[in-house]
């Protein structure tokens, strides 16, 4: 698989991320593009899980706040931006949240 495919795959489910991680380790020379999108993808997955758990708890306790579920739609749009950056082979962070993950996950380097 090439760099572009692995970068895109790093955003497509956690299974896709694992495949991109394993195949990315086999690339010689090591691809900075793939590593960058692996960091962005992993950070995004973790953030999405945390936000969805919090939203589930809050909307279960206070049903009047069910409009907060639209945050999931915002997360979907941000996910699409990440995939677009991978397709264009750009090392750009996901808008609003991607900068948090640029210097994290040092095990991916």
C-alpha cells in the first residue's frame, strides 16, 4: 500500500487504523505523512469515544439537552476534513481539534 492509501485508512474505523499502523511500520523509508495521519486518526477516535460517552450520560440524565447530540454531526464533518487532508497528501491538522494531537502519541514515531 502507498502512503496516500495508508493515510486515508488511518481515519476509517479503528480496524483501518490498526492496518495502517502495521503497514506503515513496514514502509522504507518511514513516511512522515502516514505517521502524521495516524496521530490525527488515533486522537480523533479517542476524542469521539469520550464525547459520545459524555453525551450519552448527559442526555440520559437531562433529556432536555438532547440537542447536544448535534455535536456528533460536527465530529462527522471534522472526520471528513481529516480524510480530505489525507487524500490531498497534506500534513494539516483536523480543524479545531487536530492541533491537540500533533505532538502526542510518541510511540508512533
